[in-house]
């Protein structure tokens, strides 16, 4: 049995992103796992998911959650903008 199941999940999601850098769901799931402990890393994952899938409402919702966790209240409440880069 794993000592730290969350670390195992993060490792698996890191591997998924390494295999397919356009795998939106991997970024979303990894961001969800990181949100409480590393909100800046979660924010980066949600922004990556948006760059890949700009129509993903869930990615925008999770991005706002990360921004609130970072104290970026104005950004979290602002209307979403169109991403300027793709991965």
C-alpha cells in the first residue's frame, strides 16, 4: 500500500501530461489535487487546460477557485479572457 496516495496520483498525472501535453483532463485533475496545497501550481494547470480547451467551463471554474485561494479576487471575478497562447 502506498504511503502517500496523493503523491502517487500526482505522479500518474505528471506522467499523463508528459505523454500527451494536450490532455486537458490530466491538467484539470492535477490542478484539483494541487489546489489546497499549491494553489499557484493549480492555477498554472488550469490555465494550461484553458489554453488547450478554451471552451471548458470547468477549467474556468477551477481557475477562479485557484485565483481566490491566491487572494486574486479581482481576477477570479473577472469575465474570462481568450487565451493568447496554446500548448
